[in-house]
């Protein structure tokens, strides 16, 4: 219990430090942190599925994309969402992401393992196909350029002000997901991840639990899409492409699945490395790929698993030393 409180305190301190340091930095750092936080919400939604429910989804970009396209279409075609009605767009983005997940979940949740992964991938590609082909609504391959950010007393065209807004959404999302995974419902998801058959024997409706988690993850994906549209200023099929889902999945694996904070850490590292390495070498993708491979091979629990590995290493040393001493004593005794 004390350890858990210490972890919560560490996260709060890190968030407060981020809130203080980033606005004091240059505009590039502010924009980079804003993009990373918006995407981190998507990564946390993936962690809810992968880390806590045991579902490897490759279609999370679909909910991210519909939230982003909804925001862009309403803003450019109807001039809606650029004032106080921005909050309505946020709500609509969450609802449309959850509704699409509810529809896709009817097909995907009945499958498990690699079959679930392939179904979510196929459904995500359907959304990408619509974004690419429906020129009259989505602009096709050219996408949609946002006309500007909302102004409802707070001028969000100012990057620092917009950073504070995204930070608020990001913090609330982290808190809500933390409360969810620590609740009895979240504990049941962990039970399904570890041993679904046992949970079924105990009387749990595992399909319904997974379905609800899938819908919640879709809602947070839609929220991330709304924020991303205003952060990026441009929405195109690249927002819905498969690599967006892969990026979110790899961020979770890099940071550590089943921790929520690991998804945030992974998003920050990936965005930071991507922007920094791209200024140094043209083959920065290979470096980032190498980081992923090394993490999977040598840190299967992700970066958040390093403290436990260190503790295990130090706990194992006294036992090894004691065993070696006992062996030497036995060897020195005359037969």
C-alpha cells in the first residue's frame, strides 16, 4: 500500500514538473509535448486492452481517426466547434469513437489471440479506405486543413494555452483510467487476461467485460483524435493508417504494458526520439526499430519493469553467495 502511494506521488510530481518546465521552454518543445500528450491518450487506451485485458488491437487508429475527422469536418464545413461548442465536439468525438468500437466489438471480441488482432486490423483498414476514397467529405489523399483552433474566452491559437488544455484532458484521462483499472471491474479484466476460463467458471461474463473495455478504449481513442486534429492542424488518411495503431501498440510495449504510465513514457520517448533523430540521420526509422527490438528482447516488461528487474537481481545475489559458500564448505570437508 505504501509502495502504491509512493508511485502515485511520483506520477503527480512528474506531471507538475511537466506543467512547469514545458511552458518555460521554446515553442518547439511546447508543440512536441502537446502532440505527445494527445497521442499518449490513444496509447493508454491501447494499454487498457493489451496490458489489462490481454487483447492486442491493431485497429485503434480507426477511433482516433473518426474523432479527428469529425472535428475537422465540423470545423471546416459547418464552422462548428470553434467556440464554446468545442466542448460539444469533444463529447461527440468520445461518443463516435465509443459507438464505432461498439460496432466493431461485435465482430472482434468473439475472436482471441492472433485472430482478434487480424480482425481489428481489417476493420481499421476499412475506416482507412473510407477516409481515402470519400473525397467529398474527407478530402481524400489531400486531407483537411484546419482553419484554426477554438476561442471560447481562452485563445487556443496560443500554443502554451492549448498545451494547458491538452494537459488537462491528458491528466483527467489518466486519472479516469487509473480509477477504472483499480476498480473491481478492472480487477476482473486482469483476471480475464491471466485465465479467462477460470473467470468463466467463477461466473463472470467475460465476453461482456471485454466488450465494455473495448468500447471504453474506443471512447478514449475518439477523444485523442479530437485533440490531435487541433494539435496537428491537418487530418488525412495518414491519421487512420495502420502505422498509427502500430505506433500506439509499440509505445505501450516500450514503456511497459499494464501500467498506464508506461504508455505515457513510451509516447514521450518515441516522439522525442523521432523528432531528434530525424534531424541527425535519414535512416532514423532503423534506430527506432532497433530500440523496439532490444526492448522486447531484454526488457519484456518494458522500461517500467527495470526497477523490478534490479530488485530481483539484488535479491538473488545474497542467495547465490550463500549457495556458493555452502558448496565450498561441503567440498572442503573430508569424505
